[in-house]
C-alpha cells in the first residue's frame, strides 16, 4: 500500500540499481527512497555504423533497450538516431565507455550528463525543492514538485548543521583541538587522545544527526585525518547518513580558466547528508551558505557539487536541463567549428566590449549609470543563441522566431536576479532577510556574468564564437547610444566601461536629476538601465608607469550616502598585506567624511596623522606578522621557473620540508632582508621578526597611501 510524504528534497545520487533520494519531511523525519530511473544516450551517423553499434550493444549487454528514432540537434534540426536505454542509472558510464572506445566515428549525444540533472529535467525537481512523494515502502511511485527554482522567497528547510573546525590553521601549525558547534552547543575537543575524539564525534553524529557538516579545511585536512584515524583504530564514524554508500573522494586538480591557473583541492563528499568546506567552496567568501543553496536550486546540481564547481559549470548545467526538457540533444563533444573569416572580418567582429578612457583626476557630483546585467539582457532580449541567425551589427532589433536555447535558459534567472535586487533595495538595512536575499542575488549574478564567456568558450557544448561576438557588438552599439543620449541632454562623459558610464552636468546632484537621462537611454537601447549612485566625488587614476596614460578600471569614489567604491587599487588586490589594505581603506574613510570636494583639504591633516602612526607601528614592530603576509599564486610547476618569483621562492622553501604545492595554489610569505628575500609563512620554524625588510614594507605602505592622498591634493 502506498503512502504520501511531503517535504524538501535533500539529497539525490545514483546507487547500483536506481536513484536514491533523501527527503527532509514536514514531520522532521529524514527518509530514504529509491526511484527506478532508466537513462538513454543516442548515436548518429552513417547507417552501416549504426547497425554495427546495434550489434555490439546487443552482444555486450542484452538489458539495454535499443530503438531507432528522431531527435533534434540544435544546429542540424531533426536527425535519425539510435537510442540506447540503460535500465540502471549507474550502469550508463560502463556501457558508454565500451561503446565510445570500440565504435568511433559516430556522433554521441546525452552520454555524459550528470544523473542528477537528468532526474531534475524529467521530474522538474531540484535540491531543496518542496515536493510530494508517493511511495510504496521505500520505492518511489511518483514525485511532484510544489515550488520552482524561481520562487523569490521559498520556505527554508529546517536544516540541522554541525560545524567542525580545527582551532588553528593546519597549513601553518599543528592544531591542538577541534571546535564542535551545533544548535546552542559549542566546545573544543582535544585532538589527542584520538580515541576519545572519535567516540565523542560519533556520539554527536548519532544523537544530532546533522543534514550538513560544515567544516574549515574539511576537504583537505580534517575529514581525511578523521577517516584515517577511524580506520586505524577500528572505530567507524557514521559520516554518511546512508550506511550502504562509500564516502566519495575526488582528487585535487589544477586547470586553466579565463587566463588564470586555478587550483581546486581534494573533495570529500557524503551521501544522505552534505559536507561543505568553507575553504574549498567556490565563492564562499562572496555569498556563503545561502548563495550555495541558491546556486543548487537554480542549476539543479547537488548541493555538494554546486558549492565546489564554478559558475561556468553551473550555467552549463542549466543549459543541459533546458535542452533535455526541450528534447534537444546534448552533444558528447562540441562539433561546431568557427566560421572561416578573413583577417578583416576578424578585426570587425572580434572587438570585445567598448572602453572609453576616463578623464584622469578628481571630479565632483558624478552620476554612475549601469546597464542592468547588460550581456545576459542582450542575449535574452535580442534572442542571441548559437542556433539563431544573428542580426547585422548596429541593428538593435531582436532576432525573429521563437527564443533560442540560451535565452530560454537565462530568462528566468535574469528576471529572478532583477526582482531580488529590487527587494533588497526596498528592505530596511537592518532587515534580517536582507543578507539572505543579497547572497541569492550574488549567486545569480555570478551565473549571469559567466554565461557570456561560456557562449564563446571553445569546449562549451552550446557555445559559438559568432554568438559571443554578436553580444559584444550589441553591447558596443548600446553604449554608444547611451553616450549620444547623454551628450544630447547636455551631460559630460567622464568614462565608459563595457556596460556603464560616468556622467556629470552642472546642477545635477539628486537622483531625480538623472531620471530623464535614464528614460532616454532605455528608449534608445531597449535595455534596462539604473543609476548606480551619485558620487560626491570620484577619482580616475592614471597608470603608475606614465601619469599621462589613463587606466580604464582603476578608480575610487564616495557616494552621497558616504559609502565608498574602489576598483583596481591596492586594497582590492589579493596579494596586498592586510596591514596596507586596512590603512588604505582607513584613509578613504577619513576622506569620505568630507561633505563635498571643497571640504576635502580639511580631512588631509587627519589622514596624514594616521599615516604617521601606521609608519611608526611598522618601524617599532607593533604590527602583527599575520597582517604583513603577502599571498601570491603559483603560475606553473616549480621546475618550470627560470627566474623564480617570490611565490616560487617561498614554495621552494616549503618543498624542502616535504610540502608540495601545485600551480594555482597561493603561497603566503613575509618580506625579509638578505637572500632569498622572503620567508614562507607555513614553514615549521617561525620567522624572526628582526629579519623583516621594514623599508620594503614602508615603500608598499607609502605607495598605497599615495594612491589615495595624491589624487585629492
């Protein structure tokens, strides 16, 4: 006899014979279900090759159901395909591996889509979806969602969270204890003796039964240590809620993305509950747990994957689920090549975003105007998608026909972000929900920022460089029209940068003074635009090498409400010591007290006094060493450096102690006198404060101060 259960979909993964679901019930119970979910992949090609594939699969695995059918390729339309349906979700990888190795020369589709995305597309569910399950025993008969990923304020799941973190950074020194926190309980458990630690932790896991184990350095240090000691002492830890599943380990790896080397640490993932590592989660510092949960909801990726994978993977996942719901084939490998172009064609088409070099110096009463999610908005409004024929450059009219796959994917996400931002702007600054909504909006922003790059990414399944170029062409035309509208209304253009412009006109100091301009720009471009704010004053900085040369994205300013905006200066750089970054922000805070440009000179004595105090702190050794750390990223293997950078020299010091660092990892070090000029922070022996290269730090400090103070006189 079947029963009905309602609650939140907590976890979803493939077992040996089916999909396993965990439901956080409305009654507070955590229940495990299984759901039969066969999966299908497709092959296209010459008829003789398809017949050979049919015979091979029949001979290899008779449980696979084979059929001939037609499916839609995004670029070729309906094509004849051979469909192969595997009854066991987890069996797809094994059979397809044999097929791809022995039957080359065919185009394969829907072959490597994550099983969670297939399930989400088939049943319209997603992580933490409110749903109703009809089940007989543990076997799901039906599952029905009660909300969508696009709900602005979904009912939050009552998650039980267990926090585990060492009492100090294990990369720098050996921790002595583990801080355990759950509910209203918080205490430190010594790491020694290990047996007592494991027994205590096992009791907490069994009694509290958390849905989420939130750790610091859990992927790379804490959980591997606990698991190793558990196995060594024969004291099993119930880290998995599902006792029939093994803990999943994923190796650390380095990859190249958007011109940078990126390192992702080892991962430890659980079944039936989640494990998230604050230090190994993508963009955790930007949007924390609320943003991770939002990322999982809209991408349909399992929460543990959504936390660790890039927004680019998230946007690809959204495209996959859109394709599956539209019955569009997802190619195993990208097959669309760039259309051949002459050198002149390349010059005309591959121009990127428009940048109008700023007028260097200090400016008062400046309006900052931004197009709202410009590139995603262009894709949605003008129907830019790889399969949709594009309009000519400069023609700001939507492409005819139904929306393409990319606009269909982005439209609900773009609308949700705009509505979230509107809600945040209407909330009182002390509203406790404001931080949650800001995190959700930030997660959506990162997905939308990435979608443009993936449109031209060489390995994107639904990417095409011509569509990527079309977006920038529309963007350049829109910004030029915004410039013309501003000049027609008497505004002076100080700067333009891809999707925004800075303008001023005598007498324009209030938001209402810019409303006519915003309406005119929106009418001429057919794109949403907003006033980012009105600066009391803003400074556009020149190049350090040549003061006659402006720099497009290097400026700072103060809005009318006293808030500060900075771009491209020392306090925004990740390799700037905290002591120097804090000084620069303190100086800006002092200058922000001035109600207008004319009163700025009155702030300079206070700023100079602060600088003198900080210089004295540095000279007398009163600055904590932690605040003097520089952190730089390794760009290659240590053996590939011809002239080692400071980061490479620090990594060589660590290598001599047995610590191996890979490209993409950051190395922390202090500047010291004499050779080699640096001291790696994570060496076993502590640094001698007397060896600090105080003059070099003084130079860095004065340079940061000069950036701010020289510009304002």
